[in-house]
C-alpha cells in the first residue's frame, strides 16, 4: 500500500510540472488577452498625454437606434454605467457601477455618452421608450457590455424587430416564418459544421472523442476579441489572425498532449476522460482571464437586416455564410484531391495499413489537428457575430456539434457537414411548434432517435459501429 | 493564516452532505464504468430525476415522502431503460454522447418556462423536506472539535452515510456473486462473454439500472440536504466531478468512490480556503477573491487529466485488474 501511494504522489508531482507547461501554451492566447487589457487601460491612462486635456480625444460610447427598416428612432432612453473600475484622466479611480449616465436618442437616432476613461461599460436600452410595435430582436439582450479604449469611442447597437416582444418573426405567415427559420438554421448549421469537421476528422484518425473540442471554438472567438477589441486590429484581419493562431495552437496541443498520449499507448476511453479534464481546465482559464460577461465584437454588433423576399438577413450573416461555405469547399478539396487529405482518409479507414503503405501517420494527424482547430476557431467567430463572446460558448454548442457528427456518421467529414446542416435547420425550424427555449431538446432527441434507427449515421458505414 | 478554521471546514465538508452526494453518484458510476465498462456521462440526469421525482411528488402532488422516494427510484429505472435500449448495443462512445445529451435534455426540460408549473423553472422547487426532518432523532447539532454540523445537516449526513454503507455492501455482494463475475468479464472482453452464451446486452442493461438507482440515492440526499432542487445543480459538471471522485478513489473497487469523495471534497475545500486566505492576506496578488472558485476548477481539470494519464487506477485501484479501455 505505502509504496503504491508514494509512487502515485511522485508521479503526480512530476506530472504537475510537466503539464503546467502544456496548459500554459494552450492558454497563452487568452492569458495575453487579459493582461493586455489591464495593461492597456492603466498604462495609457498614465501617459503624459492624459494630463493635457487639449490633446486628448474624447472617450465615449455611442450608437444609433433604428427600426427594422433602418429608419432612425428618436427619444429612446439608454443607461450607461461602468462595469469595472475605470481611471479618469486626473488619475481618480471610479469604482464599478459608480459612473452612470442616461441619454436619449436624437432625431437621427444617434446617441453618445462621454466617458471618464477606458474600460468596460454596460449599456441598457429602456425598451419601454421604443415606439409601439417595435421591440428588441432578442428581448434578453437589452443590456450590452462594451470595451472602450481610452480616447476612442465604443459602439453599441441594439437589434430591433417588429412586435413588442421581439422575435422578429411573430405575426408573419407560417410559410414566411418557416423560410426565415430555415435560412437562420442554415447559417447555424454551417457554424456547427465548421466545428464538426475537426471533431469528426480527429475522431476518425485517432479514435479520440474530444470533449475539449468546444474550447477550440471558444478560443477562436476569444482571440478574435483580443485582436480586434483590445489590440485594435480591423475585425476581418483580427479574425484571420485568430484562425491562424488557433490552428497553430491546435497543432501544438496535439504535439504536446495527444501525440504523447498516443505514443504512451493510452486507450481511447482514457483519452476521452483526459479531454474532459482538459476541457474543464481550459474553460475556467478562459473564465479567469475573460470574465463571466458576454461581450460583443465592436464591429458589426447589432447590424440591421436586409429584406430578401420574405427573408430578413444581416449582411454580416451573408458574408459569414459565404466564408463558411468557402472553407467547407476547401476542406472537401483537401480531403479529395490532396495527398495529405487522402492520407487522412486512409488513416481513418485503417491506421496500420496506412502506416505500412508509407504514410507518415503522426504528421497527417498533426495536420488534421491544425485544420480542425482553425475551422473550429472560425466556427467560434461566426457564432459570436450574432451571439457575442463568452467563456463557455464552445461547450454550449459542443453537444449540438456531437449531434451533427453522430447524425452524419462518426469519423466521416462529409457526414459531419450534412449532419450539422440538418441539426442547425431542425433546431431553428422546430421553434415553429416548440417554445424556443426547448429547441435544443428537439435536436438532442433526434440524435437519440437516429441512433436507434441508423446508428452508423447518414453517411457512416455499418462496420464502424461495431 | 487561520489553519484551524480551514482544516475544520475541510474536514466538515469531507464528511458532509456534498461528500455523501458525490460518494453515492460515484458508487453508481463505479457499477457502470468501473465494473461494467459503460461510459455513462449522464449520471447528473439520474440524480436529477430522483430529486425532481421526490420534490414534485411532495409539493405538486402533495403525497408523503416515501411515495416521492418510490417515484424517484422508478424514474431512475425508467431513465436507465430509455438510455440503454438504443445505445447498449453500440460502441462505448455512443453511450457517452447519448447519456450526456439525455442529461442535458432533462435539465433543459425542468428549467423551461413551459413546464414551470410542475418543475418551477430555473428557480426549482423549495421547502419540501419538512417531513424528512420530522423523523430526525437529533435535538441539537454536532460540535466535535473542528467539525461543526447543524441539527438538520447532522440528520442528513447520518442518513446519507448509512445509504453509502448499504450501497457499498450491495456492490460488494453483487460483485463477488456469479453475476458480478459476468459483469467484470464484459468489461474485460465482451466478445468472450458472448461466446460463452451470456446475453451481454441484458447484463449491461441490469448494470445500467443498478448504477443509475444507486446514483439516484445521491439525488435524494441532494434534494433534502439543501431543501431545494434547482435545475442547474444537475448540469454536466456534476457528472464530471463524480468521474473525478471515482477515478481519484479507484474505479472497480468497492471503497474507491467513498474514499474518493472524502479526499476530493477535503482537498477542494482545503485548497479553496487556503487560496482565499492567501488572497485576503495579500500574499497572492494576481487572483481576486471572486476568482478563487475558478482556480479550483483548474486544479480539478488538471488532476483529472493527470490521474487518467499517470494513475488511472486511482488511490485504491489495481492497474492489472482494470482494463480502462474496456468497451
């Protein structure tokens, strides 16, 4: 008994040291994010410029309130308050919640509030002051948090919709609503599909059911937030950098953790449990550095929609859909036409045979990880365009991703795409009959029913299920 | 540093209500994962149906406590059948995905506004444990050195540890019976068992039901111990914690989950208290007081990884006996 415990303690101690290194690497991006944010606020406030009032551009938060047809709305009340301690130019610290301001929109729908200093502010729209027949598209989103850089202006927009209680589709014909929901669902399905490809390919090539895949999705959104709202890069550039960074971090994660486990001969079930632990670790590292609030990207928050026939789509959603489709096509091309893509499919079929026929299995797996993580990051960014950034968003959609992957057939990339699109559309369209809060229940139920009828999924093959 | 206070709280929690709940949840998981090799990631669902079964029976149907317990147990059996029928013929990771999805379905349903009249929405159901406490023989709390338990907690803990002891006895008896040998053989090599003419599917189903019912006992203690049921207490984190408890103590060992639960909660509260004091002292400056709770999840996640990699058999386990890769 005693030597056993001793060996266990020794192994624990050694392992803590080693794995802290891994956790450190994977967590590097959000870690840098938070320290950059804190450092940015205080150091800029301390610069000599801040004492010279004439040289200081105003720090402010502003926005414009429009109805669904993009006509401005006047006399809407908004309340602004600081949600963290901010430092004003004279160096006085204003504790969180101490700064408050109320503002009304002007005739052109615009509003602006000068702020004492950079930091995080929350803006609440008084929905009672909106004109009759108009409400927020998402009634729960009447408060938004914005990160304002010193001497810069932050923008806060609220998406409005017809109908007092929002839910922009209320009061329209069932056919129109179904069309609208199908389009919304397709976009959501594309988002899940991007996340699902990595999950499915990694499962196919290594057998790992990766419960920390959602954290790759979150990481994409967090790094984009970091590069766009804190570093100050233009949004598109920030998103591109984030996808690259996350892809590389995925490769690093594979090399540092999963590759080593595979080499040690750790079983797939053990790796599954490891991925759960890794997921918990990452989520709470994100929470530690990012905080518990949902924050919006400064760019494109609450964009007004464009009416296309019966369907209302925001321009950002259309761009996001095009980007998603482009990436999915590129993935298909990679899988079908390139050496490493074909090799990855060969490994999915039979790793030993693939290795025997001269494929460098570990290299291909590492590449799968890089692409999978990059696509997952893109999924996180697109998801956050409409839903904001938070620390557990990836975990929130992880089960839906699993549903998509299982529906299409575990381990097949094309199955993952098809399955995810079905899950996405079904979730949205199901709100025609079930309350929106229960829409995910339907998707998860379908997952279970599919397993009853066709356990190998839509595109899966029988022998994979065993 | 007030070590006395920290130690006292840690010991109290290590023997307290939470340790009982997780011990019971992990004993159930032990039957699933440790002995049969089933990857049930929906243990939170079993606790939830039991707790809600009890609470709804007492508050909404206005029936006595024991009816609530019976309904809770029946709900757990029904859930096991519901989960097992579609998935037990499939590979292990399918069961993992389906069970985690089912637990989430249950949580989303009980917290929905639509069913608020029955399950109380996100506020849950409160104040239904009076009958349970009316059976309590204790007229005062317990103060034994650093360990302090209120009158009600004492009753909950006594009932809880009795249930733990009975569950352990049951598992011990089951696992040394011929039935237990078949179950363990399924964990080691399913096909071998099948070739001996055993119906693997039925054995797995029985194991799923027994483990689920044992876990549901934890749900009852959760409900009466806190005198409320809330949907978000039964999120996937609960299942993950129970796995950490099981693997720490030693899967496939009768006392593994019990030892795991005590050590787990002792360490968690100890680390929490120490960190909180260090932060208040100003010794640690890079953590805020409200972030201490987050740091303990880092430790939890990290230790789950490390245990699984370097010591998958936990404190008590025997690596040779336990083929963790069992399907």
